[in-house]
C-alpha cells in the first residue's frame, strides 16, 4: 500500500503542502498485462480544494530482467477523471523518465474544488504485454495540498 503521510505543521509551513504520497515498486501488485493499478490515497470532502504540487521520482521504475519494459506512467485524479490533477507522466527508467515534475499540468486543472465527496486517486499505468508486478525497482513521492474552503471562511 502506498504510504500517505499528513505533514507536520512545520513541514506544511515550510513546503506549502499538507500530504506526501509515496509509492514504490513493492506497492505494484497488478499481475494482468497492460492493466493500470489505481490507489485511492485520500478521501476528499465536499468543499475540499486539492492542489498537486508535483512529484519527485526518487528511483525510476524498472524491471531488471526486462529492459523492453519501458513505459510506466503515473497520473493523479479522482473517480470521475483519472488525470484531473496530474496528466500521465513517464516514470520508467527505460522510457525517458521525468525525474521531477511540477504542476499546473497539461490539463491546466490545478487547483480543483470538489462539489461532492470523492477520492484522490493515483493511477500507475503499464504497457502492452507487461505487468506492473514485474517492476522490481522504483519510488515516487507526490506532494499534495488539501484544504476545505468552509474552514477558511470569515465569520
């Protein structure tokens, strides 16, 4: 399971983000070829605003026994739109990985305000004839800021 950490107040003040989401190759358990794996990492409530600040690819994803496994992408969205907050980006060592990425993304959708409860989802996409569970190296950390507009209104 991905590790979702709510940052301390000091970390929040220093970075501007509220959560970090770490996914490693050990979290990728999908054994069906050409099939994505979706992680519901946070619940979002009505009125929540989510900003994905970007990610750091600590270790590119790879399969040491198969250099032809060269296409693994990550996107961040929700139950309605898998890349609402971060468009698919290459994280595979053999596929011109993007080591660091900041938003706004090609969807130009950050920040996003939720009008109904949903989940924040990270989707890791595989490639034809390859299974995510075969990846034996890789770590990515995604930074998110989640706040509720109702909590910020002046009384």
